[in-house]
C-alpha cells in the first residue's frame, strides 16, 4: 500500500468498535458468548446491506434486458452438490495438533502448532459444507447440505427460466442470498465467516463469445466497485494462474482489495466453460441444451460467473469510508459513505428539544421528508455537536437543523458531512435537494 492510501493506526479495532457502538454489526449470539464465524447486522448495518444489494440488483438485473433474477431454496437436493463436485471436492486441508488437539487450515500454519509448538498429525481434507437432515429420519438417506454458494440454485433453474422466458443467448440469471461454509478458521471480522451472503450471476454465452463477455463483466465489476464507494486505489486484479485455477476454468480473475489485514480476495470473475450445466445434465438426466440459432442443433451454453460477497463488500466499503480528520480544531471520525448506500440519508434535528414550537416544526419537516425518502432519521439526543458526531460516525451525508429562524422564514440549515460546511435552504426545497444529492 502506498503512503496516501494507508489506513489510520489500529483501524480494524476502531472499525469493529464503531460498528458495534453505532449499530452496524454485532457478534452473532453475543449474549451467549458468541458463535465463531457468525455476525449479526444491526439497525444501520441492515440498511447499508440492503442498499448495497439494491444497487447490485438494479444495476445488473432490473436495468438490463438480458438478466433474470431467481431466489432459490437454500436447502437443495443433495444430488445438486454431488453433480457440482462439492461433495467430493469442496474442502480445505486440515491438520490437527497431536498435543493440544487444536485444528488448523494446513495452508495457514507452518510446521508446528502455533498454540503449543506441538507436532501436527497427517493432513486431511475437510469438507466445508454444513450437513443437515431433511425430514423425520436422521440417517444417511436424509442428509442434505446448506448451500455453500448461491450459484447452484441458478444452474438448477436454468431450464425453468429458459422454458418460462425463452431468452436468447447471451443472457444471465442472478441471485442474491445466504451461503454457508464451515470455514476451519473464520477470521478478520466479516471477511471470512461461516454464514454470509453472495450476489452471483451466471451469464450464459455461446462458446465463441466468452472472451468478449468476460471483458464486459470485468468492466461491470469495476463499475460496481466504484458505485458503492470502494476505493479504486486499493483494488487490484489478480490473474489466477493455470496451477491455481479450478480445472474447468479457462480464465479467472480475483478482484483483490487492500483490507486493513492485507491484500485479499474481494470478488471473483471466472469463465467456467460448460462445466456446470454439463455436470447437472449428467447428474439429473435432464437435457439442459437450448435452441440458439434457427436450423442449428441445440447447444449447452458456456458461462461467465461474476461472484461477489455482500459481507466483503461491506467491509471494503467501511474500510474505504472510515476517515479521521480535524474539524473546527477537534478530531473527528466519519464514514465517507457514498450517499446512495448510506444507511441514513439525512437526520433532522430541532435546535433545542425543550422548545415545543421548534420540535413541532422539525417534526413536520421530518414527517414530510420521510414519506418520500424513508431513510431519514429523527435525532434530538444531546446537543447539536454530539448529534453531528453521531451522524458522522453513521455516515449520514446531511444534517438538517430547525432553529428559530425557521419559524420566521421557513429556512433550515443543512450541514454537509465531509466538509462540515453549512448552508441555509428553504424547507420547501429540501426534498428536491436530497433527491438530487443521494442518487
Ligand atoms: P477464499 O479463497 O477467500 O476462501 P473463495 O475463492 O473460496 O474465497 P468463492 O468460492 O469464489 O470464494 O466465493 C465467491 C465470493 O464469496 C468471494 O469472492 C467472497 O466475496 C465471498 N466469500 C467466500 N467465502 C466467504 C466467507 N467465508 N465469508 C465471507 N465471504 C465469503
């Protein structure tokens, strides 16, 4: 990382603590001591998350004519995961310390146990899918899995979507949803957890068109990164080498981000040939070839897969947005979130909460705005300085203060988060101003 894009000191501790303090992200099952690898999104976290998912869905599904959304079941017929290769191959190498019996991912430790210096036993492959039983019988015949990725639900619905909509190649199917992986070593806040969310697209193409389509998706992914406010100067492409690529993939790019704990995978973009559809064709016995050009035989399309993690997006967004500066001679912290994804677009305050006429006026302005722009917050806690500090940490782009002048001339003060500058505008123009500035 270069000097100017380096992080403030102890950024991870500060970020985790801000997320908890302000209600973005809490440890999962916290009052019971937590559950490793799980996180709960709080009131502002869920808004931020929904805004990010909405940007993705609008950009890649609703604004396009060639994309169709699905929302498939999380628990699927186990044969899906046999066909896809997950039952036999979705595993990480595991070693167990002979002395303290702790288990580690073999590729993340050295020769000796980091806890007690003990020797490791032989390496095993540990399958990361969560097993469960479906129905009243708890035997081998009822075993199923929580999906380890959302892509499976797309491939099994390929034929359904083709039969319902008769799309022409190229076209895509998209899904947002939870995925579960029993990670050996969940770590780094929401970067690697056991339950997380993905936003995935399978974009079906004619085999000869994969390169062109791959390039397009590469650009689209950068454009998404920019739209949600992930810093471009901390984002890199890593061309995955032949040895590291899955055997069926002819090309894979990892989009990496300089997280506070190092440069790590944010997203993946892979050309997966016709591996998945062919495997499901074999496993299900169904014909998944589709008619393409008139008079020519049906083909099994090839696929480009842009795969994005919601939680890693949130962590990259928060890491990009976290800013420490000085305002009016005082140190402050604020989240420089893109207004479009900020959980609160504007907060409305009465200058003083013990003046009924100010409160009533502020309430009126608040109610009118909230009807049109739901992510508006009422804040009358503490003095105005405290409210600004709180809203800065939530990343609220605008604060609106109703004061005595408002009662005279119907104008309010708007304070801009990043510069701290204030301007006076007519209360009647607020809605227009906000709609223009939160896009
Ligand atoms: P890694 O190598 O970091 O384990 P991966 O290559 O296994 O990731 P993919 O299978 O390509 O990840 O999953 C697609 C996307 O899903 C990733 O780019 C990431 O954004 C997200 N993702 C994968 N595993 C996790 C996890 N355990 N926690 C949070 N997000 C995850």
